[in-house]
């Protein structure tokens, strides 16, 4: 969905975000007897860089030999499957709006998401126009009561939970991570309009006759990222923003355990060793995102994951 599109999905999403924004800001700033979310560490000049930094990784020979298998597991853990059994991504400009922290922190997080998006090839609004502003389609909510926020989303804006049936709503809205995302997706047939993925919309019909693609693609219509402000106090805002960026640009699977390869998705992961939180996006994360936004969005899942894995291996091997 383009930020300036007249798609039927845009008014629905915009209304939901406008209704949610005051609630999540009040929840974050006014909750009694809660730590102040502004206690997160301010970004350093290095963290505020306009580029995505990468780290050179030199693996021992034994690890290099098993790297393809590790990368395959890494790709599977980063890529949840959409309604049409493909990977979802942004098809039009991602337009983030953060709320719940102080204005400088909110602005930093939104800017960082756009910086990462531009660096990996995700679409952004390159020519902002006052008459045609980039319409918010990514809401980043810092709150001290995330479950209350998601209960409200479930009751009043259920579409923002992503594709589900009514009986699944309560489970879909469950908050079980310090930083968690929900994805409102749509399916587009080649040459057709983007249809929201829900139980009320008929799935578009693809074209037969190809072993590689059915001429359908899955796109993000809107993404909601909720951060438990109680659990980020004392952590670097740079790592927080990078985790948010990763969750905003790719729909990751909620897998248990700690990843074999370094990833920002292990930030605040209780299954990982204490003190092992990544400082920001890793080289594997950046390579994954570059792969996601370079693949053919109409290919079948196996081909998409294979191409992303190959991209990661090329990026890691590069000097």
C-alpha cells in the first residue's frame, strides 16, 4: 500500500491509529507507581548515525562449514508465513510514528526506522510533500501497561492484530515479550487491488501455470509495535530502536530459545545468556533485510527463503 494510495485499507488503518495514539501515550506517561520510561539511556552520536553499521565477522573454519545450515535456521526464525504462505514486506513507503516517551526519544526511534529502511532497500517517502504527507502506517507505542493497550486493540481494532478468526483474538492479543509487533497484512493479485487479510475479505485469485509463482504477493498494510516501558529502563535507546526497526520491516517468527547467529531479535530475550544483549542490528540482520527487499515478492515461500539465505551468505563472505 503506497503512502498516498486511495486503497480501502488506508482509512481503516488511519482511524485505528488515531484512536490508539492518545491511549498509549497516556498509559506510558501517567501510570502510577511505575518507573519513568525516559530513564532509557540517550543515544550517543554514534548511535544517531544515518547509516546502518555492520560488523566484520570472521568465523572459525568449523563454523564456516556449518554456516549454511545455521543461516537456513536463521532465515526461518526471522520469517513468519503470511496467509498465502509467503513472506510479507512493505509494498509502499513505511511511515512510522512513535509515542509514549519524551519527544526527542520518539523522534529518534521514528528516524532510526526510516534510516534502516532506506539502507536495506525498503520503500520510504523520499520526497515528503506538505500537501500529501506520508500517512502513518507504523505505530510504535511505549507503554507501562502493554496488555491493557492490546486488550483495547482486540476489542475495538481487531484488524490490527493481523489475520485471525474471532476465536483466536484473545490469544493473538497476548503480550509475552518486552518488544512485540502485530502485522496487518493484505494480499494483492498481479494487476489487482490490495485486499486486507481478514475473515471477511475473499482471498484474491492468483494465476496458474508457473512453478515459481502464483502471481500473488503479501504486503504490510500496517504494523503495531508495543514496547513495555517498564522493561527497557536502563537499556540503550539505540538497541531498542534497532529491535523496533527489525520488527517493523520484517515479520519474525516467535521462536523459543536463543539464535545460533547474532541477531537484534535476541535483545531482552530471557532465553539468552545474561549480559549478551546485542548492541544493535547485526550483520546477519542487515543481510536478511536486504534479501527480503530484493526478492521477487510473488515467489513461493521456499524460493523466497532460499534467495534470502544466499544473500546472507554472500554478505558475510564479502570483505
